[in-house]
C-alpha cells in the first residue's frame, strides 16, 4: 500500500474508501474521489425543503446522495453517471442506502416517472476549464477520469446542460444544487436564471466550498409563483 501511494495513486484509491460527511464511502480505482469541500453540497441538499425525492447527477461514487439519505431517512434516492466504473462503484454505496443507480449521460437514463417529482437535484459536475486540467495535482489528472474533471472551455459546459434540463424534473418549489468555484459562481447562477430558476449563493470558508442553489417556482392554483 505504501509503494502504491509513493507511486502517486490517490490515498483513497489505495485504501479503497474515503471519509465523507462522517461516512465511509467505497472508492474504486479510476473513480473520482469525493472531496471534503463537497460536504457543503451534501449538507445544503439535505436541508433543501425537506427532500422526499433526491437525484444526483455526475454522481461518481454516489457520496453526495448517500450523505443526503443518511441525513434525511426515508428519501427516495436516484443517482446517475456516464462512467461505467463510477456506476459500478456507486452501486456498492447507493444500493446499500436503498437508492437506485443509472448509467448514462446526465439525466438521459432517469426514468420518466421522476418527471416533475424531484425535490432536490444535486450535481458536483466537472467545472475545471479544459486548459486548466493539466495544472491539477497528478493524483487527479492521472488517476481520475477526465470526464469527471473537464468542464469544457470555461468549465461551465456541463453545468449549463444540467441547469437547462432541471426544470422538467423538479417538483414545484424543488431545488437544483451545483457545486462550483467562487470565480465561476455568478456564471453558474446565470445558467440557472436562464432556465427559470431563482438562484442564491452559499459558501463555506472552512471547506473552501461554493454552491449555487436554484429554486423552481412554486404553484398556487395552477399559477407559477416565483
């Protein structure tokens, strides 16, 4: 194990697990390692309007969804990822928490029965600009999948796609939560605003974490109210 770590493998890949939000999350080789800063995303998702149906996109290990399920017993949890290795790893974590795992691009594999029913849609989508991936620590750029790191030319490509798709899945008054960087936060908020959501920013200096939360309109007598 020491030799593998000295060779540059992420500690979590060597151990086979990561501590996240007080939980032990299985982490397989070649799968994105959950970061401590992402605990803010999980915390805010658990607190968002007493969620009953939770969906995590770009789930990786499924750590965020599992943390929400642990904090809010009884939630209906669904997670999805495009990476086969991540899906296999997520099944170990998420199915043990009573959730379901899907393989496919963003929301494409989700069942139609979730349309308009999701209370919380959460995503730690890749947000590193393409030109900056090469500057990341070798543990990330050499041992984690590029699709989990590269967010396109400005780092916001995947976030925009998620924001655009979110309204058809969210229940009235539901919330979309996306982890982002402080520098990119206003652009993330703009993407949510363009999709008809009302964004707000949450930060945690101790975790060096930034999350943008977009609220879907509620409905009163069939009339949307922002």
